[in-house]
């Protein structure tokens, strides 16, 4: 039995007919984003690896375990937060975010299978473009090998960004009718978003289960009414609603 949200439905912004072309220039930018993303992630991962093997090998088990688990949970939360904001605030005319973030999420409610037509680059390029500037900033400002906490942060950050990178791909797999067998296994083991779990979000009023990486945080966030409370706070205490104009 699916867990359905019993709150009163609230009207959702509707996706307009797409007026933004997926230009070859943006696709080229996505290629650059993907290459840069893995380059920066590799550099950061190398920093963490060297520190673990040379200085903190005795603590490697808890650094890796804590950093990886924390990063996965953070990625799931970030996916839910972005999903919530894109579904409920802003409009498709906002620079960059409008056509590349807000439109795909709102189109997805109207045409859930549309994203399954996208190839690897179109599916994952935008997430890489969002991650790369932050990866560069942290890489050049934090001396990761200087302390055990620096290496723990590097491990966490690599895990978080890999999770963010995979979010759209995992979301796409949840909508494919017959994904590869190994993907079905990951879904069955609850390691990535399960289709039946994600169906809760696609059931009216579409105001819960926003997390789309692993989905692990959906139940606890709904239990504490995190997104309804955040919605109330943003509309009452911030000018964010002006972005809908």
C-alpha cells in the first residue's frame, strides 16, 4: 500500500510548452561541465586517498564510512530541496535556472516519461555545471591533508557530489519501464530510488517525497513536515515568491 499524503491539495505550477531549445552551445557546455566535474572530483579524491594511506590509515575505516554515508544522505537531502524549490517557486524565464532546472521538473509532472528520452549528457550535464564551481572553491581553499577532519570532509564532499551527479540518472531509472538488471538490483536493495517509492510523489497533491537520489530521507522529512513548514517560512518571511512573477 503506498503511503499517500493526506494534506489538502495545493495548486502546482504547470509546465508550459517548452519555448527553450536545447541548443548545441548548451550541450557543448554540458560536455565541458562533465569533464571538469570528474577532473575536480578526481583531484579531491586523490587528496583524500593520499592522506588516508600516508597519515591516517588507522582511522580509514571510520573516515570512509562516515564520509561516504554522510555524503549520500546529504545528496538525498539536496536533491529533495532542489526538487521542492523547482516545483514550487520561480518561473521558467529565470536566467539559466528557468530553462535548465525549473522547466524540466515541471515538465516532468506533465510528461513523467519525457526524461527517459534524454541521453547521458542531457540527463547529467546540468548537475555537473552546478557542482563544478563549488568543487573548485573547496579544492583551492581547504588543506585536506592537514588534519583528519580535512580528509573526512574531502571524503564527504566527493560522496556528496557523486550523489548529486547521479541524481538525475537515478531519477530517470525510476521511470524506465525495464532498466538494466543491475539497476533493478540496486533499486530492490534500496540503494537508489525505487519506482514504487517515487510513485508517492507522483500521486496528487505531489507535495511530499521530493528526495530522488536514494529516497532514504523522504519518510523522516515527511514525518516532521519539513517541506510544508519550509514552504510556509519561505512564503511568509522571504521575497522568494516574487520570483514567480
